[in-house]
C-alpha cells in the first residue's frame, strides 16, 4: 500500500488528514471511520466512499435485510452512487475542489464553474444564506480571516458612530439588517476571490506541480470551527469594551 496522503470526512463531515493509507486502515479497524466514509487524494476527481476505492481494498458494507421489528434502527440513507454519478471535474476545477473540500459541489454551482468550459470561475451574484445569517462568523468558518477582520472592523466603526450620533433602536436595526443583506449578497463573491488568491499562492509556491498545489490548497482551505469560537470570544470582548467606553 503506497504512502500517498489521504483525506477523509469524519462523523461531523469535517475534512481530516492528510494520513497514509495504513492509518486509514487502522482508523477503520478502530471504528473511527466506516466503509462508507468519504475519502480523497490527489488525482481523484471527487470524494468517494472508502469501499469504492479499489487501491484501499476495503469491502463494501454488507446490506441488512429489512426487518419487521418496529424498534429496529433505520437503514442508512447514504447512497454512494450519488458521488459516482457526479460529472467529472475539469482540470481547472480541481484546485477549487481541493481548496473548498466536501461542500465543493455547492460552490461549483454558485461560482458557475459547471457552466465554464475552461474550468475558470466567474464572479457570481448568487445569494449566500450562511453569510446572511452569520456574517463574519461564516467568514471565519471558511477561514477568510482577513476578510472577517475587515468586516468586523467596519461593523465596529458603524456601532461607534451609531452610539455617538444617538441613533434610535429602529435605525440600529435597519443598519444591522442592511449589513446582513450585504454579507449575503457578496458572500459568494468574497469566498471566490479568497479561493483564487489561495490558488495563486499555491501555484507560486509549487510551480508546475499540480499534486503539491492541491495538497497545499487542502491545508489552506476547508473549514475550521475553532476559528468561529475564537471569533465569538473576541466579539464578546470587543462589545463589552465598547459598552464600557461609550456608556454615558
């Protein structure tokens, strides 16, 4: 079994890795992953269930016969044919897929990559509900740290100006809603530009080596919950400090 680095989706559908194939087998034996766990390595067009990758030599899970027991656990809704039926990725899309991770099919559509013949994304005006609902926290989750910092800074300045101007509660609500709408409107565009910057960085660091570029993008991209929690803590500190300093 080769030492090719692999990535896998854990029980919370978060990307983990890279790990060698031997460690995947160990995780399978320990019950930390299953034959249905999605895995990916450089050169694969898309994520596939572990049992669908021939080189890992993992047998498919044995199907369970339907039971008449009303208390029996329901069958898994996972259908590996859904992943296998996806349209193969164009060469230009593979870098985006490596960077975004498991949720790439969603952004492939939002960025109109599925309509591009050259695999290059275009600017998009598609709506982004997570950005609308969570704003800077979604940006932190998607590891757009610089963008999130600027967004939080702009909102902080707006809050200070509201307080100094003695804005009414209704005016503050309008400003808050407007900021959320703005985030939802430009969220996909900001994420696309961030992905393109990271792809350019990976290409500059590993010129002509697509495998190394994709490995670097897998490390730079994906999602990170810890960044959200740190952001929440900092947000609470900043709001508390502003309330103390601006309290008449």
